[in-house]
C-alpha cells in the first residue's frame, strides 16, 4: 500500500476528507520522528512501541571481498509489536491458509 492509498483508507474509516486525513497522518509521523530523534519512545497500547537503540561500533566483513571494514556507532529505530496487533496478524494468516 502506498501513502496515497493509506490516506484514502484513513479518510474512509474516519469519515474525513483526504486533505484532513493527509494533515493528520503527516502530523502524527512528524511527531513520532521528532520524539524518536530526541531519544524518547512512543507506546500505542495494543499496537506497539517505537523506540531507539544505540548500536556500538564494530568491524564487519564485506561479502565477496573478505575485506574487514569499521562500522561506526549509530542509532537505530526499533519497533516492538503489541499483543493485539500480533494476534490480528496471526489471525489473518490463519484465515488466508484456509
């Protein structure tokens, strides 16, 4: 699903115009990005938790050349899935197999 399709789905579900849905989704994504860039985490009960993790510097081997390179320390975004989302996805997989 592309962003435009997602915006349309949100508009249909919430009874909003596409313009209002676009503003709401963009505002939510910008807020999540701003909080994560400050190092905060965001929890949506039942859906999941967005957080950041520090990755230590390390050495890595390049496949094919066997050359060893230094990978600098970095921050990464993590998502821990919530119980309701996990159950909904598992239920959808079971329904497709039948």
